[in-house]
């Protein structure tokens, strides 16, 4: 049992050491932040919290180079959101390893199983990223569906004489319930435009960041409209028809796969029952005749 306690203490010490190293790198900046915060009337606790969040932010891209990209696509861009995820990424494997050590020591007479703890440590490290991937996939699917709804709205706004920026601001302000995810992305783009950045470049960066085909196609038309001007109603109508065709094709593919799955289920469950009903009397008659011959 003392080996179990020692292992748990070492794991917790390792976690504390990692946090301490991150905070040590930010010590100079934290001191300056605390002084500025005290002059501005902000409490020391708020400054320490900010320093801790900045320490977790230093993990951005160091645990896994793909994590910043996934967090960006999920919409988690603030320091608090990223720090929350990286804290989960660190704590879940350690907690899983401790649970494995405790469980193996209680179930086994020979003491804790370090191999089981290592396996749980690896599984605990992969679980947060697995959840992150699924959340990103769901959000990307929602955004792709919202693009089909956004195109008719953009067409109507263009027809009344609004520019691209005015149309996007109208969608962001009035379409939050209709386009919740796209409103968040457009709001960020317009915020950057307000500080002097180019709208077309920011839309292109948004499309590259999200990596959604529907958004990329729509941004190409909007960028062309910003650069060259002119009517884009016909292009938006053609793009809407293209998206509808893609959706129809995807639904037909899903229906075809569902029909194949239903056929497999029918063969697996219905065919044996049908065989018993149809061939059962024949087999019974044959067995009865053979038993009569033996007598």
C-alpha cells in the first residue's frame, strides 16, 4: 500500500512541478502585471489568476501541435477557455493513472499494477483530444448547414442595396438566433475590421481557419464582390443550388447505406426464422422417417 501512496504522491508532485515551471517563466511579466493591477485598483487575487491563465497558455502547441488549430475551430479563443482545456488535458491522465493504481491495488494481492496505470495514463491523455475532435466536427457541420441558410439572406440584403460589410453586420446583429455559429465568426471578423484590417483578407483567414468547403466557396464570392464590385445575386443563387445538390447527394448516399444496413439486418435475423418456418416441417418429416426405419 505504501508503494501506491508513493506513486500517487509522485504523480501529483510531477503535475505541481509542471505548473510551477510554467509560472516561473512568467514571473517577471506577472510582477509587472501585479504592479499595474494594484495601481489600477485590481486585487492581487485577480492578478494571480491572470498569471496562472497565462502559464497554462504557454502550453499552447507544446502538448500537441494540432490542439491550437482544433481549439480555434471550436471557437475557444480566450485565455480562460484554452487554460481550461489544457488543465483538463493535464489532470485527466494523472487522475486516470491514480485511479488505475488504486483499483489494481484493491483488486490484486500483489500490489498496484504499474502497467495498468501506464495504459490508463495513455487513455486519459487521448480522451480529451477525442472529445475535442468530435466537438469540432459537430460545430463544422452546424456551420456548413448555416451557410445554406445564410445565402438567401445575403441575396436579399444585396438586393436592397447593402454592401458586403453592411450585410455581414446585419447578419451578425439580427441573425444570432438563425446563424449562431456564423454570427460568432463574423463578429470576430468585423471586430478586426473595425481596428483597420482589410475585410477581404479577414474573410479569407476565417475560411482558412475553419477549413469548411461551403464557407470557402462563399468567401470566394464575397471577396470577389469586395475587390471588384458588381452584382453577386446570380453567383449566390448558383452557389445555393450547388449546396442543395450536395445535400441531396449526401442524403441519397445515407439512404443507400441505410438500405444496405437494413438488408444485412434482415438477412441476419429474418432469414433464419423464415428458414425454420419453411424447412422445419420437412426436416421433422425426414427425422421421423429415419427414426421409423431404425425401429
